[in-house]
C-alpha cells in the first residue's frame, strides 16, 4: 500500500486545514487509518485513528474536540479535519495504514506506531500565532 499525504500548509491560529491521505495498491477498506505528527525536536506522536469496518474514531487528548478523522473507502482516502488550530499543532503530519490493533476492553486500538504497516511521506503544517 502506498500512501500520499497532502493538504498541509501555513495557517494562523484559529484557522482550519484538512489533510488528505490517498491510498493505492491495496485493500484500503481493510486497514485502520491513523494520523501521527512530529514537531521540531520532538518524537512522533499519535493524533487520531479510524478503524476499518465500523469506522470507530479515537483522538489524542491534545486534539480532541478540534480535529476530526474520517475516511471514504470509495475514494481510498482518509482525512483529518483540523479546526481551531494552535501554534503547538505545528508539525509534520504522517498518515499510516494499520492492521495490528491492540485489544482493550473489547475493541482494538491503533495508537502505537507498531500497529501500522504502511506510512505516507508526511505533510508540513505550520501554525502561526
């Protein structure tokens, strides 16, 4: 599976951006899709995932209520709608496709990098104050 992330750019605090992750070469609908980000000088961190099948979503506390992940299986594309952007959202954003969720309380979670099989190249989001 090849993943191509796009939609990054320069935004001001409070603005919105929508990232896209286009997949090719595999059965997109059978993978959970996740977004991670890496800020300058920091380790890559989990942002959000959407499961395959039910489309259950999950967010890091830092973006909960501001970001929304979605997927369109007909277009083989996942999205990350980012609202109320903050300067601390500045990072390179990576999308990933995963099949190795961690079971917890009857559901599978894809919050760790080890859950993912394929990664996109990243798209830079810069938020100015």
